[in-house]
């Protein structure tokens, strides 16, 4: 039976398993030999099992290295040594030394001179050491140097021959492996050259077909890209900004599709922003409309203020009427006092002092009449200013101009009455001076004159109070007129600015809305913007 291995490593792996198997098989042989000599069994049995386990571990831990193989060879030689020791004292002990040479020859299967050398060294150490320490474990009887030397020479010769053989076989394996590798490389190169030639022929055949197909495919891609781009540009020209080229083009035209989508997107985004600005413009117009409503309400409040002013003017008119009535009564009383003073000339002596007091009172009355005259002048001036401001206000101040005219007429009548009173007082003073000589004869009449002069003083006081009330009313009217004039001027400016801004905003919003209406924006953003615009 022959064994064929594909490589030296495969042979060494199989040899390692064989050596370990032989090590385990030697264990029962050692035990049988020990039983044949009736010697102690436990110690040698443990040593044999330990040796077999050591060989197994050496092969497991280093299955491919020389170290593992050398340890298995040493273990095999140790088992042989245990077999020789187990037959100690037996006639076959010397014959069992042949087992060393058989085991050493078995290790040639490794084709590793390191294993042969390690095994031979193990045997040499065993023989040299135990021949003197424990001779019964090596040779029957006693050991001799000559016997040891003979065994050593035989061992060296056999080990040398086996080492030479294993080295030669290893070199032959290496040479054959190199030659096999070169042959395989040559076969591979030839096969590659053949395949390359065949591929070149096929590629040349198919190259023409692929070139034609590539040109046709490129033409189709270009045609498809141009058609899709033309359709998209047509819709874009119609104002549809939601168009996008979603189908991918060929690699050569993909940049064109991406640029078109980017341009359309940016244009749509810009118009969406403009659409939002239109909404803001409309919102501003609404705010301006609210401001106009507020302005209208302020105008209504101003109208109410004008009504209050008219009411105040009515009160002033009534006060001026009361002043005129009081002046008329004062004139009647003064006339009656003049008659009584003419009839009471007899009492000059008693009435001289009274006439002096009357003369002083007349001076005071003249001053009061001057104050009334000044008030009438100021009233006339205020009425004139009010008429001028009403004329400046135009149509809206026409009613107020009428009121100012009436106030001015009343002020003129008050001034005329004051002048008449002043004239009467002057006449009365002259008459008093004339009637000084008659005072002595008109004592009783002079008493009545004094009483009537006191009544005149009361009436003049009433006139003064009415004139003061009239002055306060005219001051209030003047303040109200000034305030209304300021507010009206501000309102006029606001109305003009509001009207101008509203017209401009509405025109801009309408123009932007018309421009945006020409485009169809993307569905989401554009739809929301159009809803805001309609709202």
C-alpha cells in the first residue's frame, strides 16, 4: 500500500498524527512489558501516559513548526526508554534497544533533520545518564562503557544517515515545489495569454456594436433632454413657475436639468416674496383707512366743540343784552335825578358836601365806563379776528363768521351805549356844577337824587359784572377758536398726506398684483399668498 501526499507539509501533518498514535500505542506495550517482569506498575504507567499526553499537546500547540515535531520525536524515544526500563532484568531488555533504531527510522516521515537530531540526542542522554545513575533501566546486569560506546556509534551512524536522507528529501521536495510553482505559473501565463487573445477578439467584435449602440443611446438621451427642456421652457414662458424637471437626464445633461430647476425655484421664491410684500402693502392701506376713520371721528368731536362754542356765544349775547338794559335804566334814573336836582336848588348849603361826593362818584363812573368801552373794543377786535380766521377757513367757517359778525355788532352796540352813558355822565356833571347854587333850595330833592345816584351805582355795578362775565366768555371763545384752528390745520395736513399715501399704496399694490397674476406659483406657498391677497 502506498501513500501519496500533495506536499511536504501534508506528509508532515500525517506523520505527526502517526507519531502521536505510536506514542499512545506504546503505553499499553510498556504496561504489558512491566506485567511480564512482575515489577511495580503505577509509576511507569503514569510516566507513559504523561509522555503520550505531552506528545499530543506538542502536536496541538505547534502543528507546523520544527519544535512541535521535535517534541513528538522526543516523546516517542521516551516511550521506548520506558519500554526498555519496564523489561529491566528480563532477557529481552537488550533486544528492546532495537526499538530505538526502529523509532528513529520512523521519524524520517517528518523529513526534518531537527527531529532526527533531537531524538538521537534524547537516546544519547538516556544512555549516558542512566548507565551510571540507574543501570538496570538500560542494560540487564550492569552497564559497561564499551557497550554504551557501541550503541552510541551505531546511533550516530544511523542518525547521520537518516539526517542526510531527510535533508536530501527536503531539498528534493523544495526543488520539486519550485519547479511545480514555475510550471503552474507558466501554465497560468499561457492560459491568461490565450484568454486575453480571445477577449481581444471578442472585444473587437463587440466594440463596433457597442460604439453604434452608444451613439444611438447618446442621441436618444440628447433628444429626450431637449424635448423635456423645451416643454418646461414653454410652460415657464406661459407663467407656470411650478414646473420642475423631476425625471433624471443622462449624466452629460444632468447639470442642465439641475440648473433649470434651480433657476425656476429662485424665480418662484422671488415672486412669492413679492406676493408677500403685496399683502403687506394691502395691510398698510387698511391701517391708513383706520387712521382716516379716526380722523373722521376727531372731526365729529370738533363739530361738537363748535356747537359748544355757539352755545357760549349765545350766553355772551344774552349777557350783552342785559348790559344794554342796565345802561338804559341807568339813563332813565340819571334823567330823573337831573330833574330832582333842578327842583332842589334851595338846599345848596346842605348839599355842597353831597355834590362833592356825587362829583367823585361821577369820576369813578367815568372810569368804569372807560373800562366798559375798552372791553367793547377788545370784544370788537376779537370778533374781527374770529371773522378773519373764519374767512380763512373758507366754506367750513361760514357759520362761525356769522356768529363773529353778530358778536362784533353786539360789541359795537355796547361801545355806543357806553359812549352815551359817558356823555350823560358828563352832562350830569355839568348840571351838578350848574345846580350847586340851587342845592340850597332843593334839599329834599337832593336827598332823592342821592338815593337815585345810589341806584345808578348798583346798576353800573351790575353792568360791570356783566361786562366781566362777557370778557370771560370771550376769552373762552378765543381759546376754543385757537384750539380748533390748530386741530383743523393738523387734520388738513393729515388728510392730505393720508390721501396721497393711500393712492400711492393702492396703485403700487394693484400694479404688483397684476404682475404676479401673470405667473402660476408653486401650489403650497403660492396658494397661501393668493389667499392672503384675496383676504
